[in-house]
């Protein structure tokens, strides 16, 4: 179970920051340099969809579509762009569908990807919230493939 919002144990958070910083020295992202505020995917057609020609960090992008419509391929392209630029990403796999070989083939540097497999969807959402709130990682992807329970909005 996760603690209610705002009641995070500061020593646990500090320990998590230290663990991430040890694994990835640049993981605890605190840059204010505008060059560090966006990334490219390596797919010019996709990058051109954004006004600056790059995808800005700190934005929520929702990928939806039918079965075999390319959602995962697009997500993997985004994650490959982030990890190629030495950024770090978290993949929260609520549907237990992550296939590392496919991710590596798509160009994702798996040594720069934190894989989280929560037992319940709400735990995955709360983990994403904590990672964003405390700026512990540059990109968080929440994969809800196969999740049949209603999405928790609170």
C-alpha cells in the first residue's frame, strides 16, 4: 500500500534519490538549462509535430489506438530517443506486457530504463506521481495494456 499523497517519508525519498543517483549520476534531474528540457526521438516526422522540433519534458502525452495501431512502436521510439540522449526513463508495466528484447531492438538503452511492475494499477499511478513530483527521472511511461479495471482518477 502507498502512503496518502503528501505523507511520503523524507528519509525513504532521500534513499531513493541516492540509489538512483548512484545507478545513473544524472538521473536526479534538476537542470534548468533549456537545452535539457526537450529531446528528439530520431524520427523527424514525429519530432516535427512539436513546435520546437523536439518533445518537451514535463508534458503528459497519451497514446491511444486500436490493437496493432503502433502505440508501442511510437512509445519505444520516444523512450529510445530519451535513453540515446543519456536520459533516464521509467516504464511502469501495469499490464505485465513489457518485452525487453523488443525494447532493445527498438533502440532503448535498457541500462537507462527503470522497469516497475506494480501489483495494482493504482500503485503504478502513485509511483508515476512520486517520480514526477520529486523529479527523480525524466520520463515516465505508464503502460495500461491489458488492464481491464477502470482507470483511477483520484
